[in-house]
């Protein structure tokens, strides 16, 4: 994936390949301060040319219901760059002058608190975890309404499978990636349901490069496995997409954790993994490609079930042909009658229009939906 210099620098990910423990600060409030500064810096960047995508095939917004009053939206603190939220609200009000949009910027997880407490009509954040969903089910005895509002790019980014540049592996299937990063399991979570059909035994564990058909010096080399600390919400997302919702990981997983340098700079997880990978020819990692960059690493394309081999590019992530994408998710609650409030449904219809997606296209922290994805998400609102 070709990376803009601005994207490489955006989170000030400056960790060298090896850093002495005394040069790493792990105290929570210090790390939080470093994260806040990095997030603020990232929002001032562009991650592709604004307006890059031709959105003529997306439907224009045509109001079906007149909206009067306030729509309360709780969001992730990383939803869009400077001015994005206000521009989106202004575009909505051009069609719905009686509407007011009231934002509360919380955190990637905090946005769901608004839905649970009834203080928000809409939550916009990363994907709901099992705990988030369970809390919602316990409170309301129903599933939330969920649509993909934008595809992730800098925010809610895709994952790449990365190896050392000397590693000759040509491609990997999702099943092989599961074998490398996962372990035997009794089942996995599919949303709130425990599914035993995805159980598998230890015979599918992959622990050496020879098991992936590498020969010569690689045949007997063990695979060193790098990933996010399992408390981070990236790990459950990878589990959902690769490990079939299991929480059983490779027993040799090395977990990387966000930290700070003594001068207060963020030592981001992705960059730490990229640098560690550059120093370990036997290793493999998954991380966000624009947040972890080292010339001694390379990204392995994914082999799909139909035989296609797909690399992570801006286009393959946008059209979801690359499987390890994510979205910026939008959540709402139905009433006891099973219906969305008309004003909420109207706002969600607007988000799925060319008018709203063009604001995403200009902002560049996320990718606008394709016409096919808009049609797919629109069907969710019609249920």
C-alpha cells in the first residue's frame, strides 16, 4: 500500500526497533496525555486527496419525513477530522431546516453509553464488542439497529498481515491466518450467540513456516506471532474476522501495548510491531498499515476462497474485497413497537446519501461507501 508522508507521521510513531525499558513510560495518565496529543495531530492531516472518489452513482438525499427537533448523537472522539461533524450537520439541515444535531464526543467505547442510558438517539463508533452487545440485550431485550456509515481508513483502519521483507510467503488465506494466530477452540461468538459449529482442533494450529509450505532455511523456523494487547478493542475485532469469535490465541502471542517516551511522545502499538518485525525474520504481525511503517517489512496479500489474491489498497478496502477492513458503525435503538423514530431513520437515510458521503470524501479520515454498500445498508433501514 502506498503511504503518504503525512499518514506516516500523523501519530508521531517514532519508536526505534529496540527501546530500553527505562525509555518506555507505561503509566496510564501519561500515556493518555500522549494519545490525546497524537489524536489531535492526526485530525489535522489528509490521508488521501480530498474528493478523490467519484460518487455520482450514490443516491442524492430526498427527504421522506420532515424533521423537527433535536437528534442526539454520541460519537467516538476519532469520528472525522476538524469540522467534519459540523459540516455533516449543516448538510443535513439544508434539507431539514427544522432539525438540530446535538453531538457529544465521547470515546470509541463511550458512545454506547448514550444508547444504554437513553441520552442518545444515535451512537457512532467502532464496532460493538460482545460486552457492549450483551449490555444492550440485557437492557432492551432486542438487538440494536446497526449500519455501516463509512468504511474505515485512518480511523477504524484495515489490518494488514505483515512479515519481514526477507520472508518469501506469497499469500495467506483467512484459514491459514487463523491457524497462525489462533488456537484450538470449542466455538466462537457470532454477535451474542455462542456458535459451536466453528470449533476446531489443535491439528489446524500453524506454528512453523514449513506448515505454510516454505522450504529450505524456512522449513523448520517457528513463527513468532505479534499482536495488540488483548485488552485493546482491535484484538476482539481481529478475533471476529479471523478467529471465528474465539478468544483462544496462539500460546506464543507477543502482546504490544501503547506507551509513551520520556519526552511525552506516543509510542503507538502499530509502529512498535512494525519495528519489532523488522528485527525478527521469523515473525508475523497484524496491524494498521498507515500507523506502522518500516522498510524492512512487507504486507502479505490475502487469498480468498475463490482463489483471488487481494492486497490491501485504498480501493480494495473501500469496496470491501479486501477482507480485513472495518467500518465506522452507526447504532440506534428501535422503540417497543419495533420501529426507529422517524427523525432517526431520516438522519440515517441521509448518512447513506451522496450528500453525506461527499463530506466523508472531503474529510479523508474514512472512506465513502460504494453504491453497492449504500444499497446493502439501506436495506437494513427498510426491515
